[in-house]
């Protein structure tokens, strides 16, 4: 059993915290970083995850590629996140490769690579604070609690995000509909592609708009990736696509918070 870790988040946070500004005056401000501090903070964060989960299992670190396939779907995707990586980011990753297995797949975000790995090699646990990972069946540690997510719950969460959108990632979903409202609509009308289309068309948006949001929201699984071509298979639902109805879309909590 392995821990599949969203290391992008951890390394970014650790390197940003290690930065220091030096103001020379005359419009000159230099940003410096202490590599040892950044690397030590990263190692502490990774060790804390292993200690919290109580596992001595192997940990695999996942990072996003510099190229993102979602920008071909929507050029504005994560457009507000154009800030450069903090100082030392690449060097910390190179150093981590000496101690951990590191996986980066061309054109994919770390979320997608974890999703593919977790559904190809089941029985592991994903460690990520990103709510998008609630789409992936299996165990998820969100840095607060551990959840067990079954396939239907993951599929429901994907539909909810398709309708609600994600402002932090730059796709809007249906204006005026957030996660809470979207969940209510799906619970009333069923978790189906027909319900998604109804939400968009009610606001005078097209089926193409709905499909764009659904493809942006989708975290890739082993079934969404062409291993021969080394590229994603864009999600395309049938007109009668429907998730098995059940009790809500909230993942089942299997472990409480560990300090």
C-alpha cells in the first residue's frame, strides 16, 4: 500500500515560506530563498503525512507538468495563476527525486496523474487537500480526515462540480449555482447528464458550454487516458448517462482528524 501525495501543493507552500525580500531602494527589490529551509519544510510536511496516517508505506510524489491539456479546452483555465513558482521550487523537486519516487506526466496536472495511478493500481491512498480528488474512488486523506469514496460518490461529485464550476480554477459552471445548490438540484432530479444540461439551458447556456465545464471538472482515471498516444480521452457522456441514485454525494468518513 502506497501514499499517493499531491506534492505540488506542499513544495509550493514550503518554498514560498522560505522566500525573503531584500529592498535595495532605487526601485530594486530582490527575492531570495534559503534552499535548506525550503527542503526541510517539505520533508517535515511529508513525514507528518506518513506519521498521521500511521503508515511506513512507500510514498509517491506527484507534480503537475508545465503544459496543461485543459488549456486546449479553455485557454483561460487557471489564467489567474500565472504567478511564477517560488524560488527554489525546481531545485527542491530535483532533490526529492533522490529520496522518493516522483511522477510527472506530459500535459497532465498532478491531480490527473494521481487519479490515473489510483484507479490503475487500487488499494492505495491519495493525500491531497484538493476537493477535486473526491471524484476518485478509494481512500482520500485531505490533510484533515480520511474518507472512503465509492465509484458512484465520485461520479456524483464530478457532476456537482460540472454544474457549480470552480472559480479558483477559472471555469464558472452555471452562474448563481454553487455546490450546495447544485447538490440540491441533483438530489431532486437525479444525478444525470440530463440534469446538468437542464441547469445550463435554464440560464440560456448551450450543451457545448455544459460539456466544456464537465471536461474541465473531470479528474482523469485509468479509463480517461490513452496509454498508447499518451494523451487524455476527453469525457463524453451518453445522452442517458446517469449515476446510480443513492443517499447524497458526501463521501463516507472513515477516520477522524489526527493532530
